[in-house]
C-alpha cells in the first residue's frame, strides 16, 4: 500500500480583552477573511471596489473593536487560534481488489484549536484548550466495503477540551476531556519524530485481510495489532507537577474507571540531550461499561538521546498491554510492541533541518487467538 498526504498548518495568535459585543468580533473576522479573499484572488472582478474598501477599513475596524472592549475590571487574556488540514491519497491491493481512496489523515487530522489564558498574579495562571476535529472520510476507518466512514456522524467531534489552573510552585490541575496522564508519551523523543516515523501511522488500519483460500474478507485488520498506540482520551482530572531538575510527573483519573501515571525526564548532559519517559495506564471503562471491549492495563516507556555536535541520535520505545476477558468471551493475548530508530539530524539548506534515519518495529501477540469463539474474525487468514 502506498500513499501521500497534503498538509497545511494555520496559526493565529493575539491578545484580546473581553468583548462587550460579540458582533464586533464577528466584524473583525469578516474583515480579515474579506482581505484574505482578495489576496488569494477569489473575489470576482465586479466586487473589486467593495473588497478594496473592505481592506482599507480593516485598521478602522480593529480600532473600533479595541474601543468597544470592556477594560475596567478585566484581565488581559491571550488567545491563540490555530489549526491544520491534512488529507491523504492512498492505494491498496488486497489480492482481490485494487483501489485508490482519498481520506482525512486521522492521526494528525484536520482540526481547529483554541488556546487561551490569563495571568492571575506572579504565581497563578488560568487557561483553557479546546480542539475540534473535522473529518471527511478517515484513513483509519475506510475499508473495502465503505469508502466514506467518518468515525462519527458528520465527522465532527471534540478531540480535547479542558480548563486548567496553574501554579509555578505547585503544578497544574486540568479538568475536562484529555488523556489520563500518558498522552503522547511514546512520541516524545530527541529527534522530534513519531514512533513510527509517519504522519499517519493508522493509514489503512481498517482494511481487512482476505482469506488466502476462499478470497473472502476476514474480520482481521492491521488495527488488530496497532490499535493500542492510541493516546486514550477520557473525562478526567489531570495533575501535572512543576519541572523538578528535569523531571515532570503526571497523574490522571476519571470515568468508571480510568487512571494513569507517568514520569518524563528531559535534560542536557554535556554534549547530549537525553529524554526518558515511562507510564502506567489502567482502563476499566474501555467502552463505557458496555462489555464489548476488554479492560486492560498498559506499561510503556521511551529512551532517547541526541549528540548535539554531530546530530546523531537514537530512539527506543516499548509498550506492553494485557487484557481482561470480555464477559462471556475469551481473554485476548497480551500485546508487546518494540521500536528502535537510529539517525542523523543536519541542516542541508536554509529551509530547515533534514533527518536521515533507519527504523525497525516488532509487534507480538496482537493476532494470536483472534479466531477464538467470541471474536468476529474467526474466518482466519487461510
């Protein structure tokens, strides 16, 4: 299977006061988008006069907006609006069907992000984060029988939404939808690359294997082995410690019941940058108590080092997940995933850094026993 992905990242940052009228904010955004339309050449010629006036009035609109802001009694709040658009085109050949799909990249999929915060005093700060995904068909869920799957109806869902209270001596408390202490734990390396190195490691995960004898689709997919790489998100309370000599600790708890602990160490040692991460996760609310997915516990860790003078680096990752039996069904086998990468970071031109690397991954246990009674994939691979 081959594929490629198109990627666009948008970032807008600013400082806003609380607005007395939301219509003023709408007027500002309208002016900005009007000017963007002119710059991109998307406005018909008959509207050129109106569009030029629109841009000319932008500064005036901003001044009006600032004048109508409620200053007294309000603290200045930072607001960052960002997002990304990431779509892929990929081809597959399962031995019986060959096809090409276009879909949203799930792992770093299209999203809109709002992040804001305000300083309370020299020690305290409050803020929020809200991320919303907007999918067409997704590279993770499309398969031989469905080329339009959006994960959820309409393709829009909340990826993360939290408020937090931060103290530079005590740490941070976050409340909302996020991961319980182990979010993106195995992706933090000195090289800055994912494990494995792909912007969409879930591409084609729902494409089913075919029985080599009958040619029929089985219920076995690449997701049977790779699904455990997800950073689970739940409704939790998350504590993050302040940085202590290169160490940060996180602990989260929520729902019924999901909890996790992790420690992250990142600190230079002489000519080396060193990163070590370890975490533990226990999830007894895999499908909101429906009993259709097994509960599990998971241990994961990362060790990574970069030699700054030469740019040479290595990354090593291991994940172990063990399952409990589904009520009335079998107990899935444990999964072990190991990953290693060696590489060299250099700057060949003014466009930025270039990374050369080789990587190797090994997963065990994901497909063992999958044709046991109680599993839908009992057709086997033949």
